[in-house]
C-alpha cells in the first residue's frame, strides 16, 4: 500500500522543459533543459533530464550532475531534497494541497 501511495505522488509531478529546481542543501539552482529517453533491458524506457545549473562564483560545490534520471528527480522532490517550480505554475506542495482539499 505504501508503494502505491508513493507511486501516486510520483505521478503527480509532471516535469517540463524550463522548470526550475533548487538543491536545498546548497541552494544551487538548475533549469530543466531537455528530456532524453534511454532504453534499458530491465526497465524498458528510462528518462533523463539535462539540467543547466547556475554558474555563479558563489556556487556551493557539490556533485551537481548535468543529467538526472526522472524518477530519481521526482523522488528527490517528494523528499524535499530538491524544490521544484514548474513553468506551468505548479509545485509539488501545491499539488498535494489541492488533492488533500479535494
């Protein structure tokens, strides 16, 4: 049951090109640029997002990868590791609030 609830939360997050993400531990800001499809023998289709991170001199060093696997990125949003603001106006917190009030 917990896995189904988690999958429902993952399904609420619809990432789009241009969405802004913030890595909460370092405050690094990134923009989702492109969604790439890869084929895996076990998982079938896997999607990766290319991310452009800020390149300020004040950037805090951490392992800011240029690509994130989509499900990993969504899980990081749910756990609060990454904050997400959609170009379509949505955030994970806003979507959860709407469902709870429904």
